[in-house]
């Protein structure tokens, strides 16, 4: 089961990567600054921000620490549960 964190698409001053970081930290019940490994090991955050500058039907999926993360054009971020061996 995935944890869905619906959020409005950030304005031009706030990148979508901030939503992604917050959603992953919420799903993992940790402080965003304590995410380990760092998120940039899994995805290029600057490229993600460029993709989501405008509202579009874009969807990006990637793996972070064994969890499936999905980012949708409307700003919704879903973070999957960890595999049983990592729970």
C-alpha cells in the first residue's frame, strides 16, 4: 500500500522536489534532513524540478531506498511501502 501525499503544485518559487522530500520523509517517519541515503542518489532533483515547472500530465516514477515513488503533474506524490525485508 502506498502513502499518498496530495499537495498543490508548488508555485514558481518552490520546486516540486521540496514536495517529494517532504512526502518521503513523512512516509518514512523521519526528518527530511535525515533521509538516508540522500535523495539525490536516486534521482536528479534539478531535472525533476525542470520537468514539473508547468502543470502537465507528466508522471515520474523512481525507487528510493526500496520504495516506489511516483510524482504526478498535479503535484501528488505517492510513496510505496517498503519491501517486507526492509519494513
